[in-house]
C-alpha cells in the first residue's frame, strides 16, 4: 500500500490524502484503501483506491468523483453487488 501511495503522490504532487471511510470486501476479503483529493485541469476530483491481494493476484478498484459523497455512494453500491465465489 505504501508503494502505491508513494507512486500516486509522486505523479500528483498537489494531491492531499483524506480519510477513507468506505472499504470494499467482507470479513474474508478485506481491502486496503486510501482516498485523496486533487485538481486536474482546474477541476477538483476525489479518488479512492481500494486494493486486495487474493490468490496471488492484485485487484485495484479506482473510483473517481466530483465529491466525497459521490465516491462513497459509488463504493457502497459496488460493495453491495460484489459476490465472492470459489475459483474453479
């Protein structure tokens, strides 16, 4: 997670980390996450990165919106629709 944060903040030096309150996953599939705000071409954006390593693979969900509420609502909707099944 620290390496991902470092990469993001190197690429977006004006980005500011803010508290992430919405996490994807369930008790068996816990995501690490962080949220930040930045300005791109004069537009302020909020972005959440949600990461999990499972079965040797890394999954990253990136949700970007114009407000913290938009990002939180999208993450909640996504999480309510995630279904974990055993790989065959």
